[in-house]
């Protein structure tokens, strides 16, 4: 077995030495070094509850009617999104409620049901709600802001945020802990 070079560049670890590393330990050491070099796999510094609170701050804005003209703004300003919608999108992405690659698992029947009656969002379980919000955000990304603007103006996001608040208060929803 060849000597394993020290990751710090100072010497090597001989196969017969007391510092002999097993295969899994070497992989872990290499992974930790690479992650340290590139800043990967850094855990969030905030508590999960702190990630949802900024999102819930949008509920009074909906009640005040700040999102009622989101589509009009989009159309009148050369397809630029209302600043409130941009801030909401950022809060959604930082909330820990948006899935990475699992969003396509939402059955189209659920989306059709929600589209026909936005109030059905108020009865969704945590997983289906998170998947629905993920579908909205992903579709919005592909449409350059029109989808989330429409969902805000038509009340879908307001109902969804009310449901997030209820689930959060009952400790039934947990943000996805992601590595940044």
C-alpha cells in the first residue's frame, strides 16, 4: 500500500504507522478537506424556526392588499416583477420549505384541485403544502416571475402562508435543513 500523502502537505502517513487510516476515514478526510476549501456543506447558522418567521411576515402585506396588482405591475413594467413578489420569492427560497428535486412528485390532480379552489390549500398536510409551494417557485423560475405574481394576485400564496402559519404554530411543519 502506498503512503497516503498528508492533506496539509507536510509529510505522509505510512501504511505501517500508528496513524494508518481506513478507507472510510480517508474518504471522510478528503471530503472534509474539499468542503473546507470550497465552503461546501456549511450548515445554516439559524434555527429552523427563524427561517419561517420572515416568510410569515408577508401575511399582513397580503391582508393590506400589496399583492392585488402584481400582474398589472408585471405587464406595465416590461415584465418586471413587483418588488414585493421578488422579496416573497427570496423568503420562500430561504425558508427551508422548498424541496430540491422532489417537487415533481406532486400529483397533477392536487394542482388542478387547488387551481379550481385556492381554499383547498388551507387543508393540505405539511408535505403536500411544501411540495405545492415548491411547484409554484419552480414554475415561477421558468416563467420569469409571472407565475408567482399570478399566485399572489389570485390569493393562492396568501392561503398557503396562512396554512404554513397554522402548521408552524402546531409544530407540524419542519423546514428542510439544507447545507449551503
